[in-house]
């Protein structure tokens, strides 16, 4: 059943507490369950290994808080995963000690995504984050001391109570650390979360200001030498990074429509004409794999039309766009002409005579609405 999948996602759900805005699959507490969970992950890997290419390109450990996992179990897991040229681990700042940073580096992790969210104490309190601004800085320096040369900072804009001055201060703090990569997301109040109940009305009220906030993010980061390569993601340009391409290669695989395998509770896999979502129930997951069975999954069939539309929706998030020939059947020609007139989309001619469909910077700022019109 070899499909040559080159991208592997591993979900580590354990968290010290659940932030009010989070709608990911997480498990609070259960400290004594980490070993059992890693056992189950490795059993699932053996059952699914046939899907993987002999050469895996990227591995991503997400959560949850992967760095909250018992350190010996985390090391055992990483050691057992396929080797890859990019291995990313998500980390909450308060969990990053000098010893943990060294362990990750020695285990072959090449990239760490540090969940800072903000450097303002009041905003961190609103978000129910446990790390102080000092803890964020300390975690970053621990990673630097461990010789990590590819660190991403995750930040949020549109936090309730966030002023323009607070946003600018967060950008100042991020630039002072000089990470190789920055992810800057607009905070969403996901339905059903505590955050939506407490702050949904306020977020809706300030929605008009969000475009201006993100304009500031884009202007500040690009002026500082970062490439705005995806809707919410920036990386140092190669001339500022010893010639390296610092785009997040694992996430880039998603945006380019590549197949990927997901392990763990709540994990998603997209392989060929099928998308699978593993059960989010920890007990059911552990019990199934303890018996040597595959865990329960929801299966969604993906026909060529759906995959082509997804390819357009995701590909247009990138500054390089996508080949027009691959998008043409999914794009409304009249809508494209209209968006071209408004300066929101364009077709670029390539040296080989082909065309690339891209959103203009203004079109990318407007984001999903422009893409939705193209697909209408």
C-alpha cells in the first residue's frame, strides 16, 4: 500500500490547562498516561508505515503542548520517527528549559515553533496563557543556546483590548529577538469555545480594525527583511539567512496540496482520494492500538474536483501562487477578469510560456473572500 507520502504529522495532545480560545484536540492532566500514548503512537506508525515514502521530507510534532510530554517519552518518540530534513516541534515557552532545548537538538529536531502569542502581560491574561513575557524571551534564548538556527515565533493580532500601540510593541519585541520565521495569526473566536462566549461580541465589533492591524504587521515585518510568503507567515529572506529558504516546509506541503499522514488522536491524513480524521477520544484510541487494531476514523472521499478546488484555495495563500493550467478548470473566468480589473488577482507569464495565477498583495490581504469569489 505504498503511496510515497513524504510528510508526517504527529499529535501530542497533553496540556497543563486548556486556553479559552483553543479548539484543538487536547488532554489536560493525565501525566501518567504519556508512556501509554507514545506506545500507541508507535503502534499506529507501524500500522501506517506502508503509506510513507522511503525518504520522508518533513515531520511535525504538534499539539496540544508537545514539550509538556514527559521528556524521556518525548525523546523515545522522536528517536523512533522516520528521519527527515525538517523536524519541527511546537513548544509553549514555560516548558522550555535549557535541558529540554538540548534534548530536542540532540534528538535531531531542526526547527521549533514557539507559541508566544503576545509580549503584553494584560493580553496574555486575556488569552489565559501561562507564560510571562520574560518566559517567552528566556525560552527563545534557551533554544539559541542549544544551537537552534531555525526558530519560529507564533503571535496573534486582534486580541480583545489590543491597542495599536500594543500591537506595535509586540512587533518590536519579535524583531528584537530576530527569529528566522514569524507566524502572525488573527485571533478567532471559534464556536463553542469559552473565548467565543466571553469575547465573541467584542471581536465582531472590532473586525473592521483587523485589516489595518494586519497592514501594520505586513509593513513592519517586510521592512525588516522578512518575506510574506503565505497569508499569515513570514520568513527571513535568503540574503538575510545565509541563502537558506526558511519557509515552513511541512506547512508548505499542505498549501501545495501534497499528501500527508497524521498520527494521534484527532489527527488528519490526506492520501490520494481519501481524507481520514482519527477519533479524538483518548481512551478509544489507546484501547484500539493496545489490541493491535487501527483506531476509529471518519473517512471523507475526495474526488478530483474537490482536490482541485482545495489546491486553488490553498495555493493562492502563497506569494508564488500556482500554475494557471492547474487552476483553470476550478476558476470562474468572469470572476477572474473582474478581480483582475480591481487589482486583486493577476496572471504572470513565465519564461517557459506558461502562466501563474497569483493574488496581488491587496488581494492576499483580503484573503479568503477573493478566493471564494474565484471559485464561485
